[in-house]
């Protein structure tokens, strides 16, 4: 069965929530969701980079937001404020949770107790193992596409790998 014959499609979106390129890549993610609808699952994979001080905490906060049922809105809201995250750190992460109606105190507690550290560590280790070196990176139909260097033509390449919507 080819990818286009399958009723279920998946894109792994290797992302870092303090990365301006990942914020720009959300346009591609939104366009893919619009084109493929319910047939497409975009799976967030964390790849925090050492150069961004708050990226690891942001990944953990996103995991808690997914547990609370509002993961993607949280991810998009944090990515929309990458410059502010660089300045404010965990205070911003908790504030965004509150703004979205999440249990902000629980999210703050999750950051303190580190309950999502292993999930973020596992993503990062897997990313390194498959050759992820920067963000955003996509894995589609077993192929890794690096969007950190350029977003140009990436959406079209992803759609080519997925097959016609």
C-alpha cells in the first residue's frame, strides 16, 4: 500500500519552542493540516537546542499541555512568543497556560518535579540517532527533511511524500 492509498498519514515535526524558524514553519504545518484534514497526524517531537536557555523547559511544559488536552494550541502560543520566552522563561510558560485555560499551577508543578523530562530526553536522543541536527526537521514516509536551513519548497516536498490530499 502506498502512502497515498493509506487512510492515515503522519508527519513528525521535530521542533524547539524557542526557535524562530519553528515559529515560521507553523504556516507549513497549518497548510498541511488544512490540505489533509483528519487523515493527517502531525506528531510533535522535541529537539531542544543548547543555545536556547528555555527550550528544555518549554518542551516539558508542552508535554504537560498535551496531557491537559491543549497541546497544539499551547505549542502555537509559545512559538508565537519566542522572543518573549527568551526574556521571561518559565514565567511566560505558566502565563501562556493560564491564558489558554489550562491548569497553570499543575504545569508549573510539572516543571518543578520534572515529570516530563524523560519524554523530552527520549525525543532528543531519538532525534540525534536519526540525524536531526537542528529545527525544524520533518520525518515523512521515513525521509528526514531539514527545514532549519531553508523552508523554501519544504511544504511541497512533504506533500509529494504524503501523496495527493
